C-alpha cells in the first residue's frame, strides 16, 4: 500500500518546486523530503521527478501523481476541519498568519491578555511575508493587507493602515531635492500599492536602498539613508523622523481578518478572532 505520508511530502515538493522549499513548508529537513520522495518512486515503480540542481522538475507521471495527492490532501484537511469544528472546549492550538511588522506592533498585548483569560489556548504566530494557506491549515486565522477574492472564507475588515514618506530632518536639510534618494522594497514587491506610490513620488530619482523588511527600511531612514515610505504606526514613540513628502491623499491599506468558513464557529478560533477584532488597528 502506498504510504500517505510520502504522498504528502511529494505534494509539498510539487508545490514548492525545491527540496528546501518543501522542507520549510513541512517543518522537516530537506533530506527527509528527498528520502520520502525516493521511497514513493520505489513503491510505485514510477519516476516522479527530474533532479536538476536545486530545482525539481516533475515528470509527466509526477504531474499526475501530484494532482491526485493534492486532491487527497484537500479531502484529508476537510476531515480535519470537521473534527476541529466538533470541538466545544476553549483548549487547543490556534495558528495566526500575519505580516511580521503588524505582528510585532499590534498582536502581543492582545494575545497575552487572551492567554490570561484562557490559559489552555496556545497561540502560534506565522509571521511571514508570504501568505500562509488557510486551505492547507498552514494557519487557522490570517490578517492580510489584500482581500482574498477566492476561497471558502469568512472575511471581515479590521481597519486601515496609513503610509507616509519619512526621513530625518538632517538628511532633508543637507540634500537638495533633486538629489534625494529613496528606500524601498525589493522588486518582488513592485506591485504593492506603497511601492507604486513611492515610484510615482521618486519622479526618476534613485532608489538607493532596497529591503524585503520594513524594519530595515525604517532603520535606514533613521540612519539618514534617504526617504522611506513607512506605515505610520511604525513611528510611534520616535521623534527623529519627519514627513518628507506631503501627500494630498495619504495612501492607506485595508486590513482584513480571514478564516476558513468551516472553522469560523469553533470556540477557540472564535475567541482568538474576537481578540484580534478588539485591537485598534488603524495607524
């Protein structure tokens, strides 16, 4: 009989495209993924992957098996959600997916207070820039800056986050306007509204520093490295940055609370959602 765990590992590899990516998604070593996939090939007698350096290409047979494994995984997760929905106690684990910057700024106090009221609820934060899959139970609840357009989700708005252009007063005083440089996300975030607004404001001036994290962009702006577009909540308690470019209409991003419809009424999920809704998110 085919080992389901090996099929699950192979499905993760098919989604990620690399052993390392699959290992990260599964929380195991990449050698474990390789061993599982090799074992599946031995069990089936079918070559499933072409190994070409770090990138893994599926054979035609591998594509078919991956599609079947994905469907099996979806059914298994549906059964898991059904079991979770049957639970009526305020005990268990809840995983929350949210951008790291939002996690650090908004979640700690509310979740610590929640744990004080319900000590049998464990919280795991998936603080990644990518969106964890609610369908695959990578997270139970998500806070997102983009409203999902597809999926069996229950979605509610949490608030709005405003962005502004900031730099040190010393940098602005020492640098002529036409020579001012900018601090931005890397190219993978080029389509984000804040990246597009920054590109408009730059008017051809150079983006001198790029980073995947807002934390670095803030630190670079505070070090006098240029003008960064930052969410206003990150400036709380700071007095060394000033508005560098006034905006007639400040850019805002909506924040959305997302949960799979199958588990929205689960008591432990419900109380965590209520805790997140109680936060004053606007910034």
